[in-house]
């Protein structure tokens, strides 16, 4: 089973290195309170942003927390032309005692490092990654909502900021973290999603950037996603680019299949899918619950046949934003199947509850997955 970085190897956060320039006109308390009642994903942002600058000559420097606001950019800034950009996504959860924690941030730090290496961007030290989250959340702690299944979504990102049109790695880079309060992904209860399997577009190919969390991968997923919407589906599932026959992942979530005998099957981290933190955590939880876990190629024909003959009992998608999304319908050219009668299955529901209980501090963190931010 794939493993993510071990918590015992966490670097010390460099939180104190972040010089705070406090926002002189923060959102008024009453307006913020209103925004926290039913926050929608990625629409409202907090009062500050963490920031570190890199230049080829100086390395990482100028750690700071600035007022949230627009970035001034020269039209020739490299990222606008060649998309040398990477990002991360994780959440800060408020626990019942008021403390604010995040989930396995060292795994996100390690993935940011791998993404940086693939996109020829400089590697941000793990301590600066943790420090940037902590410095921002401490400043904007009032923005961490406390309603059920609410959280503060943290979006670290890094981009080529050099003003230069030559095609080469940028000599100047900015790293920032912004934060946005988010509500339950499924307002009004867990809703199974319908999935269209794209057979004529791919998200990533061998040797490409599929394993990196870079903006270009998401740009490539938008047209097939739009086509899936136009057909009346919620999300698109991608197949491998070489054989067009193996299930890879959704545009923003990994896929897990539960067989009728309880075996859990998911596509391997092959180089063209994103290694999800949620995926790895779920595989651990299910293995420890006694499920056989197989990370192996999942042929679309096997999945479709399994749905038809009942040997596949549940399929779900997983990722930071929705945690676990039951898949209620899977269709593509020539097939259309309900999954678990269009209802969330028991393994899906169990693992979702188990994981969110740890994240929100309702269950003991026996794996050492949680990291205190404030
Ligand atoms: C393409 C893709 N796959 C999988 C995931 C799930 O990753 P994680 O569980 O780390 O959020 C995401 C979300 O970040 C994603 O964008």
C-alpha cells in the first residue's frame, strides 16, 4: 500500500518567521459571522494571506502575512503564459474545545515538493509549509467556522512570477496561502453523484504531469467535465491515456470500488493520477477494519461487468473537499448502471464517518494524523 510521509519526521514550523502586516480594514465581525453561517466553497476569503518569495539568487525569503488582496502582475509574468504553477488543498477543523487542527499536512507538504520538482519550481521547506498554515490560521482564527461539517479550506499555491517570455524555469517565484470558510459539501445530506466516463479525452498521460497538483491538469479536465454536465452528469471519470481502458480518477477526486465480498480496489498511483491524502487515509482505515485492499489497475470492462452482475457493491470518490462522495450512477458510451441502487452503501458511509470523526476531533486520533494550527 502506498504510504505518505510519516508524522514523526515533521519539521518544526517556521511560524515565527512570518512577519504579520495586519489588515487595516478587516471584514466587520457581523459580516464575517453572517459569512460563516452557510459558507459555499471558495467564494469568500479571510482577511489575510501568507506569503513567501523565492529568487534564484536569494532562495526563499520575506516570510510574511499580508492583508488579503489582489496581486499586481506584469502582463509578461511567466505563469500567465506557460502555466508554471502548483497548488495544494487542505482544511482546518475546529474541535469542540475551540482548538483548530489540520489533517496530515506533512503529506500535502511532500506532495507540494513532488509537484514543484515536476514543474521545475523551487522546493518549499516543510517547516515553511507548516509555518505558513499556522501563521495564517492564527491571524484569521475567527474565520474557522464551528458548524457541523464546516471548516476553513486552505489553498497553498506557488507560481512563476518572473517577467520574462522565454520558455524556461522562472527565476522568481511566489508562494501564497489563502483561506476560505466552507460548509458541508452536501447540503441537506449525503447525495450520491452521477459519473460519466470520458472515453475521448484524457486528463494526463505517461510521463506527463498527472501526479502533480498543477493548474494545467485541471484546465485539461474542464472540457470533458462540461461535456459530462451537458449529458446531465455531475462529474467525469478519466481513463488511462495509453489503452483508454483502465479507470484512473475523477477531475478532482480518487475512485474506490468495494466488491461484494468486502475487498476494496482502487487504481494504483501510476504516475498519471494524483496521490490523494484522503485516498491513502481511507485505504489505511479499511485495511485496519479487516478489508482486503488492492491497489491495482481497474479495467472499465471489469467495473461495468461487476455492476451488472452484482460483484461490485459500492463505488465512491474521495478527496479533501467532499471527503467521501458516494457514486450512485456510472455511465459511458454503451453502458449505464445504478450503483448500490443509487444509494450510499454501508462501507462508504462507515469510512466517511470514521474519517470525519478523526478530523473533527470526535474520535481519538490513533494514527497521529492531526496537527494543531491554533
Ligand atoms: C485530481 C485529483 N485527484 C484526487 C484528489 C484527492 O486528493 P486529496 O485527498 O489529497 O484531497 C484531488 C484533490 O485534491 C484532485 O484534485
